[in-house]
C-alpha cells in the first residue's frame, strides 16, 4: 500500500475516533440507572423511580420521551427530588410531565433550591398539588406497597428559609422526623441536597435519595466521577451513584437538566434512577 494511502487511512481512522469520542462526550440522550437496596426490614420488592433536576427541560413533544421512559420502568412509586421547575424557564414542561404521570403513579415531591430562586414557590407548590402530588415539607407518610411497609419522609430545601417567611430550617425538620426512624418500617428520606448526608445519617434513615449535583457536570468514567457540584465544589464526593455512609444508603441522581445549564454535560448523560428495595 502506498505511503499516501496509508496516511489517508490513518487520518480517517483518527478523525472517526475523535468524532465518536465527541459524540459520546456530549451525548444528552436519556439513560436509566438502576440501584438495589437490601434490608432485613423488607420481605418483598418495591420499585421506586427517582426524578431530580429536570429544571423545566424538554424531553419530546409534551414530554413524551420522558413519560414513555418512566412507563417502561413500571415503578410502584415516583419520587420527585427537587429542582423539577427552573428559576428561569417556564413551568410548561413540568405541567406536561405531571399530566402524563400523576394519574398513573403515586407521586411525592420535595423542593430544590432553584424553585425558591424563582420566587414563584407558591405557584409551583400549587401546580404539584393540583395534580394530586404529595408535597413532603418536613413531613412523613406511612406507605404500604406490595405488602411492604415504608415510611417516606421529605424536607424542604435549605433555601426555603431565605426566600419564605414561614419555612423552618433543615435541622428543625430533621429533629421533627427523627421519631419516624425508630419505627420497624423501612425509612426513606427524600432530600434535594446530598452534601448534608451526615445530618441525615444522624437521624437514622435507612436510605436517602437526592439530586442537586447534576453529576458533577463533567465526568471521565472510571477516573473522575464529577468535576464540580453545587455546595461541594471541585471533585465532589457525592456527584452521582450509590454510597454507604455509616448506617445509611445514599443514592444521588445525576438529574435531567439539559438546555437549562450554561455549561454542557460531558460524559454525563441525563438520567432517571430506579431504586429496587428488596429483602435480604
């Protein structure tokens, strides 16, 4: 083979590799992540679907792509872990999502920081409640799902104290919820921010489900799990994944934000998270 032909082929291969790498790096197609939590407090299996950090972004006409992806997971319960609404984008895409899921599944919601930054929190809460979504605001619900007893608790985002007159701070909410963890039921805390895990663990929750980090925005799989996350800074410890902190299992979703972010996601596809709760 002539030298010129070899050089052309090598260049073509390199260009193809670079193109494939770039396409993979900036891929924003929706993916689904699966985690399992086992406990002696459970005898069966419950599937929970965690949705966080949608930031009012679009997933198909009337959110069809997101709604269909949710249906394929066949969840028993849907947990909306904050920043579902954005502070700049309108709420239309959120309402389209609620129209598609709220009548099909039990849905529970906690606020995130951007929902308070919008200074429209009253409208946002009314929107969720109008579709029958339960807002957990320092409160807990006793659920029986497929014969399994679960206590689902949730707290408002810490920024509630900055933007509203009536909110109580996180520690007060956790103190109010602490007795719930003394139950024999499996206890879950839905809380937007994972960096407060030590305070959550101190209360004795079996599991904590969070978001907020956007996966650290930039990732290098197998090397760097996240570059930068809100309130954790560079190389965040809890950027996305499943962690064990003393006696508590923490699940952090990388969230669904796309067009709302000024910095593109790199090797960090938007994700839905399924959490299978099972007996030991």
